[in-house]
C-alpha cells in the first residue's frame, strides 16, 4: 500500500471531455426518444380512451387508464433494467461488454417507434400499446449498458462532472425533439374537424417527430460505435480507475469481492429511497403536464413544448456547474440544495395555482410565471440528477457497475410505475383536477429531501484535477 501511495503522489486525475461527450451520444438518443414518447403518448392514449368510451365527459375521467398504461411500460422497464445491467457486467465480446446491447436495443427501438402514431392515426389502441411496450422493453436493453459506459471509463471523483456532460448531451436530444414538435403541433392535429375521423387528417403532423427521433437515435448510436473502442479504452484508463478508488468520497471504502459494509448498505438504501421519491414527483409532473396544458388550461401544446425548452435551459446550466459545486460542497449537500430549490418552485406554483383568478381551468392561456417555475425546477433537479447516479456507483467496484446502475434505475422505474396510476386515481376524486400536480410533487419531493439528511457515510473532498488546456485529453 505504501508503494501505491508513493507512486500516485503528485498525480492528478483528468477528465477526457471529448470522449465523455461522445459517450453522451447514447444518452442523446435516449432522451430524444423519451421526450417524444412522454410528450405525446399520454395524449394519444387520452384521445383513444375518449373515443372508446363516448359517455365520458372530460379528460380527467380517463387519466387513471392513461396512468395504468404508462405504468405498465415502466413495470417492464423495472424488470428489464437490472437484468440487462447484470448481463452486460458479465458479457465479453470483441466490441466490449456494453456495446452489443446498445446496438441491438437501439435498432429495435428505432424501427418500432414510428409505428406508434401510425396506429393512433388509425384509432388502433392495441397497436399503440403494443408498440409502446416494444419500445420501452428494448430501450431498457440499451439504456442500462449505455449509462454504465460512463462510470466504466471514468474514475470515481470525476463522475459528477462527466455525468453533467452526459446529461447535457441528453438534453440537447430532448430539446431537439421539443423544437421539432413545435413545428408539428399535436393540438393542431387534434383540433382539425373532419368527417372521416383521424384517417382524414394529415398524419405527418404527428409522424415526423417520431421518424426524426428514430433516425437520430441510429445516427448517434453509430457515432458511439465507431469512435468508442470500449475494450481498448478500458485498458488505457486502468491506472486512473485505481487512483479513483483511493480518492473515493466514501468514509468506508469499497473492497473488491467483499460485501458492502453496514454503513454503505444503509447509504445505498437511503439514496434509492430518495431516488424513488423524487422520481415520483418528477415523472408525475412529466407524464401529465402535456394533458394539463391541453385539457386543464385549454392552451396549445406548443406552450408546453416551449416550457420544456425553458426547463431544459435551466437543466443544462445545472449540469454544467453541478459537478463543480459538488467538488466544493460534496455530492450530498449539492443534492440537498437542488431538492430545496425545486421544492420552493413547486410551492410557488401551488400557491399561484389557487390564488390567481385568471389562472383557471379552461382559460386558454399558459401563464408566464410557469416558465420561471420550470427554469428553476430544471436547474434544481439537474443538480440532483448529475450527482445522485455517481453516488450509487461510488458504492461498487468496476465489476458491478451494471448491477448498481440497475438498482438506480429500478428505484426510478418503480416510481414511474406507481406515480402515473396514483395521480390518475387521485383525479377521479371529486374536485381533484390537474391542479393537484404541484401539490402532489411537493409532497413527494419533501419526502426525498427528508431522507437525504440521514445519509452520513460521505465526506467532502478537495480533489486534484487538471485544469485549463492540460485537462483537454484528446486521445
């Protein structure tokens, strides 16, 4: 141990920005597809259920059905993510242990995804649900390995910064999908009156965003495949990965081939509980915000798309500085700060929701203050997301990154399985409408914040990084 310390004396860890950004192309494809999926699939299902049950008077009455379908997709993900994470940990191939899953999963998703609006156009609810299920299952085949690729090749102290770059790439994908959607507005498609029903409308209004998402998913996957030689890079970074283990933020270190200490097990459980709770809030809002805009406010869906972009700008800023802040305060306190900021944004939304006279059901207007809410929510939650995943994989060695990534996403997907059903069921209660969204999110997020205060087994480290031009390693 003495020799290792002496050998590492004076060494500095450096983040390869170029390579990290290229790895981020995998997340680019994930969020691009997910943004299109979340923006329109709940509305597709709402319209299909309203058609199937003509006695229903308003959209709130079918949201529990929408929630169930959205939750079933997430239930499949809950099962598949840990499986593919563990499988990819054990996979050995000439192109690496993650790349086979990334390539196959991306291809199947890209082929199935454009058929969702086709089946909706022809009022085929079974076809829509089947395509949604295929997309989600195969997305999970590549999502876990794609996310695991970053910690596979990045030392522990650098993972928050790297995760920030990965998330920025993802949000560029999500923003691109949103911008495309503004030009092909779903509400215009739904507002068109035609005696022939949906089949008489212009299908390209809703098809183009799905097609573009599929094409860009394949393109981003090919960029990743041809530029990231997984096995070669893993050998190149072996020394840095060992140094990263020594510089871990944990008070009790992780030892290869030994079980977690009691303190680390408690820390893992607490983080996963908090992840579950803040995804209950975040996904609950994300699932129903499009319907809130269209059916509650009576505003055009393009307003929500612009709102999503505003939130994305706040998120990108947070991703850019989240790792830097964590380097000063530690990941735990950076996450607590992000949760507190988001909690405040939800509280203000809830207060405005019930006090402003012009902010009422069917007003036809998207209130300006929501753009500010979404900016601060995006910034706050980006501080959370950029640091929470690195905290989970901090608790494992390099042989179990896929498995621990599975734990992280199992917690998030469990929340995303439950929260659409819970919110949809709440809207069945008399006088409970889409206006309960900020209250619901506030309660869930407050629980996550409370849990995080009990995490003790971490310390604030002043890590020695390379700065300026010396940090730009272009190998």
